C-alpha cells in the first residue's frame, strides 16, 4: 500500500494466501446454509447473525486491519510476525466456532471457553498493533491504527456481556445486557474499525484524493465515538435509558463529524461501482439504525420494549451494515490481492461489478420492506430476495478469481470477451464505466424485483393484507375536551381494576403497570389502541382516544385472555351527548370491528399425505444411562416453527427446540441438576414430576431472559412427565412444552430395544402460528400424536427382529386425552404402570395384556416379542385418536 497526497493504492506484496480470506468465505457459506435450513434449527436468527458478524466480519477485520496497519505505518512484518498472525486467525476462528457450538448446544460453559479464545486472539491483535505503533516512524494516518486499537480493546467487554446473557439473566438485565452487547460489538468493534479504515480506503475506492485534514477530523471523531459508546454502555449497566439515548446520539454525532471528508471525496468523484455503493449503503444503515435506536430507547416505556426494538433493528445492522460493508470492501480488495497485475485486477473487478446497481437496490429496498409491518409471507419472500442478492457475491468472487488467473496467464481471447470496457480505461485496475442509463435501468430492475416479491407474498396470503379493522372508540360522539386518567395494574392473570367508567366524549388515558413478579403482560383494546409488552415492573401509557361506546380489552399473551385477563371500559352519560350524525347509526349496518386475532384458517391435517422425502421421525430410542450419578443438563425455552404433520407447521414453544423435549434417563438415587433458561418473549417454567420438591421457587414462572436451576433426586421408578406449569398450563403443554424422565426400576433386565413414546394432542392455529387457545379450552384437538408428529412412525417405523424382546415406555402427556396403548398382532407379557408391575413374564397364569391404559400424566412400559416377521401397527385403542394420528408401525424382520 502506498500513501501520498492522492488516493491509497493497495498492492499485494505477497501472493494470495488462502488462509487470509477463505475462512471468511466459509463463514458466509455457513450463513447461506443456515438461512436455507433455519426451520430445522434452534435459534436460527442468533446463529445467522453470529456466523456473519462473529465469524466472517471479525475474521476479515483481523486480516485487513493488520494489512492496513502495515501499509499506513510503513512497517514490513517479519516471518515470525506472519506466523503469529496465522496463529491468531486460527485461534479466532476456532473460538468463534466453539461459541456457536456452545450456544446452539445450550452449554454456556462451552460458549464462555470459545469467547475466551476470541478475546485472546483479538487482544493479541490489539497489543501487536500498539507495539507496531510505538516502533513506527511518524505517519500521517496513524490515527486509523488507533481506531483499530480502540475497537480491539472494546471487544472483550462485548464478549463478556454475551457470555452473561448465555449464562442466563432475568429481565430487565437481559435487555440491558443485550443492548450493551450490541453497542460494544457492533458500534465499537465493527463500527470503529470500519470508520477508521474508511478515512483512507473510501477515497481510494472512489479513486480520488484524500481530503486535506482528514486525519485531524478522524482523530476528533474517534473520541466522540468512544465517548458515545461509554455513555451508552454505562446507561445499560445502571438501568438509565436516557443515558443510552444520549450515548447513541453522541455516537451518531461522531459519524456526522466523519461525514465531511466522506462527503467531500464523494463529491469529487461519485460512486459508480458495487464496492462504493455497497459501502455507502452500509454506512447509511449504521447511521440510520443508531439514530432510530437512540430515539426508540428514549421513548420506550421500559427495557422490554427497548429490547423488542433492538431485536427488530438487528437485521438492519447485520445485513444492512455488517454484510454490505464486508462485501463492498472485499469486492474492492480481493481483485488487487489475487495478483495478475493490472489486467487481472481489471478482469476481477469487472466480474464483481456485474449487476451491481440491481444487487444493491434489491438488498436495500428489501431491508426497508422487512422493517415495515408487512404480512409474514411478504417478509419471507422479500428476505429471500435479499439473501439471494447478498449470496450472489460468492459465485461472483470465484468467477472473478478465475478471470484474474486467466488474465494473468495471458488468455487474451477471454480477456477481450470479458473486459472490453475495462481496456478502454487504461491501466487502472477498475471495472469499465457503465452508461448512466444502464445504471438507472439496473437499479429500477432491482426495485421491480422487490415489488414483485411483495406482490407474490400478497397473492399467496391475501387475507394477511386485510389487516385488522377496528371500530372507532369515539363512535361518532363529540369530544368534550376533558381527559379521564386511570391507573391499571396487571398481575396474577387479572387487570385491577378490570372495569372503568368514562363519561361519553372524554378522552381516556390508561397508565398500565405490570406488577406481576415474573410474567409479561400487555393491554390490547378492540379500538386498536394497545400497549407494548411489559416485563415485570415496567409501565406504559395507552391513549385510548375519545370514548363514545363500551370498549373491551385483554392481554394478548397466549392464554391470558382465556384465563380471565380482560378489561372493560363502560361509557356513561351517552344520552346526554350529541352524535355527529355519521352513517354508522343507520339500521342494518354492522360496523363492529374485529380483534387482532389471526383470521387465517388452521392448516388441515391430512393423514393421507406422506411426509416429505428424506423425512426422519423423532428419535424414539431411550437414551443410555449416564455414567455418573449426577445428571446435569441445560434446557433452553425457545420458540421454533416445526412440522407436526405432512404440510402442517406450527410455532411451538419448546425445551431445547423439540416437541417433546429431551428424554432424561436415570436410576433411583440419581441426582438431576437442570438449568432452565427462558429465551422467549413470554413467561415459562418447568415442573418435574420425577422430583419431590416444594414448587414455590423451582417451578416459578421465568420472565424473558431469566434462568433458574432445578434440583431433584429420583426416589422412585417410572416414566415421569415434565411440563411447563405457567398458566394456562393446558395451553403451554399443548404447544409443545413437555417431556419425559425415565427412572429404571431396580434389576430391570436388558432388552434388545427400548423405545419411548409420548402421546399428546395438537390444537392447531394458523399455518406457522401457535396453538389455538379456544380449541384447547373446548377440548377439540386436530390431531393426537406420538412424539409430536402425526403418524410419523408409519413413515419411519420402529424396528425389531423375530424373537427379540423390546420395551416400549409410554407416557400420556395430554394435556387432556387418555390413551389405551395397543400393538396390533401382539401381546404384552410384561406391563409396568405407574410404578408397579401389573403383569410379569412367566406369571403362573400364563397371562398377557392387550393394552396399557393411561390417563393424562400417567406412564409405564410394556414388553413384547414377535413370533413372525411383518408390520405390526401400534396405536391408541381410543379409535378416534388412532384416526387422528396416534398410530405407528413396528417393522419386524427375521
């Protein structure tokens, strides 16, 4: 790299080293893979963001910040320095991988170990830069390296916040740590590095001169940016959202300070190619999100609402800022790093610039649509177009490297076809110029792609666009100019007071306070006014508007309304006010509005359909007994959209991402230590029937972000249910929150196979939605299933061989239907139910059993062997439930 009064020229002193940028490419490929299969993964959103930011972006920061530091400080690294850098990159990537495995595997200790490796690599990098600064002679742009040192010093703090969240922190600490984590890692580690680099790289990319005094402006901006980060993080730690707002606004001010040289360089030569457009869009997203977050945190009624806003804006930070700045920078830097001279760089640049205006428009217009309150199908299709546009960089990158190699090897005919425009520009390694009309046309085409995705989404789900119609609270009544203020407390599944009276024409303002110890609540009125979701101790103001009719309200958290968490506004003195004469009083016109419920019909369960190709049933095999007598597990409560029948998907509430949750296996006397982490936006809990403990604390409802440790010792044998005990329990169990603990009876003989089957009911909401609470309360199941999926063991049977003895543990998880477990063509010579043998093999009566009958929450096991090969159906002998999906097959071979 050479720096003069003009642009920075980046030259590769060494041949392209695959270790340098290939890991970033692999992380990007992993992002694409996770995006394609995210429905099958736990915490896919977290995973995609961290594969991109912790993996690809952080790796590239270490590589290229060191590269720029060498050039800006005019230092030549030694062979040992190169080796140290390679070790740092290996340590960083291994640490990032361990973090990903630890979080997705719900092992906070593993995640902490990975975070320690990441901190070690980045800390080593920062120390190396400090030593390099001290050894170097004076440099005009040493301030850029100071940006790198400051960002490296911040990352360990951000990692600490992340580990604390994985370890488990209750509300509002979870929201505060999340905000601090994003501020330090995204605005600090990433933001400082990017903005420091752009002081010199931006004019270089534009191929214009660096603005005079840019280094002085950058030095001033660094302190403003750092001050904003410190104030914002301090506000998070002391729980003062106003300080967070001031800190974020301070950070935005630092970006404005840096904007002057940025804008002057752009005025000298405007962006014309993908790298500069992508970087410009990325910096714009960073600035916009910081301002939006500052305002949103300041006006939020509590940390819960601030947390929801941060989650909504995180995709804009990850894709809008992180992905675009990475792809833009790599699109500029890779061509000059792969070698091949000016001809190779021109060839690579031309390939990487293909469809540039279209790609940039799709990403940025698509992100804007995804931030709007659009229907789910629209958001899905638009996000897919954004992903495809971003992922197009990968094949283009490989094609660019191939083009550079061909140019380097003297493939003149290929060069003539690929880069005719570039030849006309002379030796400068830039892509050919496009006519402005072509650029505009490509941008218009990108916008049309996004519009088409929106239109297709609406066509696939037209009901979603209809939205929610609400009847006016005024109902034509003339406003009196007076306001009625009421204070309403939400706790214990009740609003207090549950009914308020308001004079007709008065404006109603409700001060809603969540005084519940653990649960999340909100208030939704049938007029459309509503509060945000409030964590324990938080409050919000609901402006219900002018009241001219009775208004109904409720808590929208699943099941809370059905348990009686409703609110009534009664209007008084209606006869004394004059109506405005609007037509809604005319006979025969029903202007009553609908509620905010989802009006899409539930997806029908069609048991004549087969599961998709490659389907694998929930593993029914009983886990092996652990070696030790203390069994430690972490259960993370997460919301996961999953298939429950062919063509039917539901948004389940789960323990560790599956319905049913993990099966635990132990012996009498084993001690269980279960750490429960609530990683959802609503309250959940757990109740282990296998333990004998006072329920007051271990079974309490955890607010979002909270965690607890549940300890119990198994004193009795059997198959025991565990489930969520948060009210309404039937709703939580019906939506997936249950599992089994198997405690072997003493001297239990070995068998060839041990299987575990949990019967439960499905009460389906809309496709992709959660449980239909009304169906649960009315006891109208859509399906009855074993292990969470209708008829899955018809498609993927249990197996046995002739003469083998198999044991089948059966548990009725309910929440309401009993079962009568039966194997067609077989008989049970051993039956164990609710802690006792009802029948044993070799009994003097030579007796056998045909069913194991269980009520909800009861369990046991049966043993069976088969005399002939064949396909033996098993089912609930409540025939209507067998027809609803409680059916499977045991395939017996010789």
